[in-house]
């Protein structure tokens, strides 16, 4: 089994921000909370679309489903892959076989043991079922079960993102006896630390979770009852925080002083979200100018990143030219010097590329880009690029071949996951399926690499290529500030998953 694998995983912030509240129970009279009997209530902006393993979304929905299901592996608050349902794992020399050794004390919420058959059933079902997790398991040809506590994954090709995927929604373990039943979408039988209290749960509005005291890792979950509420209005959440209805939550800089004055502790977590333009049409299919690297570099030079951080994020972030968090092994600080704010140089590059008078381009006006829309319109117009914004429904992100480039806001991810999303031919942030000989060579080297140091060097080279070839135009890494009252503490970091373990009890 490899040692610790360092990754970067961040909570979704900004437009997908969340607020948390806690309710006291018997214990210390000053806080109402002690290890083992505390209760906690979250408020998130969107409900889980489904609790079916094949339909799980990563992000804030994870707070619900990760409470009901074990994942085979786990990414801790320090961003390192750790054992979970699988107590150990080992790759073959050619990285085409992954052997998972399961714990022998795992049980489902109905009391049945969790065996390798459950792992096989869930993984193969998710692989074969259209849904958010299907692509993450596409390299799995078959799952063998030589005994009840061993699962052997045979791969069609090495997949450097597989271990991380097994710590995300792709790695949950469902009950093979009921996984295809209708109940699974709303009230699954899982192997996780909590079960749904169906009497108090209101689907789409409130999810009440009761801890399983027979869970193998129960000490990692001090909250006896967790309530996940769906509240879309952040002003209402902030007001509830001030009135004491909620005792933990994210706040922006304009709210922080008032919250701090009310006795809350503020914890700033840097670099949890990356925002910027994905310059997707690198072959000029719908936007011919973008096929020229000089145009893509000009777009990067047109952006006043520090100005955006200061004026729009109110200092809650840092400028960047790359999609990786500074704690990621793929991050290279010197790449942030590649694109200083230089409209003059941007105009010269456009002229060299054959666009002395600039050009027009259409971008999707998603909910994520609205706060930045006037700034981006002006910045690009200043160098000769006229943006026509096309409104799109709130649920759409712009990741299609309709637009040559689009603004994207999302949580930072492990190097393997970021590489898969942005740079693989089938990645969701590479909608045109762009390929490049230099990048392909790096990806081929990466695929079978199981040596961590060598893999991290390849991630740095991939990052260097992407910045210099201007596949993207990242602007900022956004920070989040948590406010917590006495008795609840935030213990997560930029690498943390959206998991109840980011909250602790005590002062």
C-alpha cells in the first residue's frame, strides 16, 4: 500500500456557499455540547438530487450522502488519502490491478455485514449507469471478489484519478440487496455513520441524521444528531446567525466584524475556490480567434487579477494564473508571474495574431459570473474583445461546445482530479475534447506512475503547459471565513471534503 497521498480538496464557496448551525444537548452547561452527545444543523443552498449511489453529486450534497455511506477511501482535513472502508490498498507494478482490503467490522444500517460483493455490486452498477459518477469508474473492466474482505479491480488502462475517485461519490458502498429498490433514492440502507430519521426528514427541505453507535469509526463523529436544512437565501441565514438561531456559518468580509462583535470566533480558510475563464475552444471551432495561443495569452494579460480580489472579493482571496491551490504539489508560485496585468501587451498580441481591431465573442451569463460580468466586459473591451453575454438557466454552467469560453467557479481539487476535469479529452472542463501532443505525452507518462514524487513532478509539468499554452485564464483563489460560537469549532482546511468531520466540539 502506498503511504500518504497528498491532494488538495476544497469546499465549494461563493455561489454555493453554506451555513452551519448547531443545537445544544445535555453536557457542559456553558456550551450545551460535549464529545459524543452534541447536535449540529447545517444549512445548504441545494438539496441532494438523489441518494442513489449512481446519482451522487460531489460538493455540498456530500454532507448528506457521506453520512449515510462509507467510501472505500477518505481524504482527511490535511488533504491526504487515508484508509476508510478499505483498510489498505495496493497497485500492481503495471498499475492495471488495484487490490482493496476491506475492514472486517463493517456493517450496513440493517445489521448485515459489508462484504466485497457489496463493493463489486456498487462499483459495477455506478460504472454502467449514466450519472455524475459514471466517468470516474470507466477504467474498471471488472471487480473480482476472491474472499469476503478483498476486492480486486481490473483496469483497462492505468487511471491516476482512481484512488481519489474512491474517496468521492464513486467510492460509496451500497447494500446489494436493496440498491435497485425505489427506496434507495430517498432512504438508502448504507454503511455510513448515520441513518435518516424519516419521520423528521422532509425531502428537499430538511434531512435529519441519527448517528449509528455501532459504526466502526463512531469516535470520529461527535454529533449525535445532524440536521441538514436547505435554505437558499443567505441573508436569512446571516440574520439567523446573529439572532442565535444558528451558531456556525460562513460570512463575508462585510459581515465578519458584526459577527465577531457578537462573540463568534472567525476562522479564515484560504484557497478553497478557484474562479476564472476556461478558454475551451482551443481549435477555433465556434470561436476561431481562440485557436491562436497569442489570443489566449492576450485574454490572460487583460485581467487585473489583484483588482478583482480587492474590489469584488473584498480581499478574501489571492490572484492566480493556475487552477491549483498553493498547498497542492502541482502548484508553482512563479507561474503567477506569467500574466501580469498588461492591456498594452494584450493589444499587441491580438494585432500579431491578425486581430488589430479585436473581435467579438459570446459567453454564457451564468449565475456564477454575474458579480464579475461588468468587470470582465470592460477588461476585455479595453483590449478590443467585445463580449456578448447570453443568459442561460441557473442550473447550466456553460460547459458545452456552444461557447468558446466561459467563466467557471468551483472548489479546488486534487491534482489527479483537476487534471482529469480540465486536461483529459473527456474532462467536463474540456468540452471540445482538445488534445495536444505535448500534453498527451505527459498524460501517458502519468497514467501508470505510482511513485508519488514522480507523479507530482508530472502534475507540475502539466500545470506549466496549461498556463503557458493558456488553456485557462484563472483569476483568483477565494478564501472562506467561518464564524463559530462557543461549543462548535471548525477544524477543516482548504483540502477538506464536505464532510461532517470538518466540525468539532469544544472551545
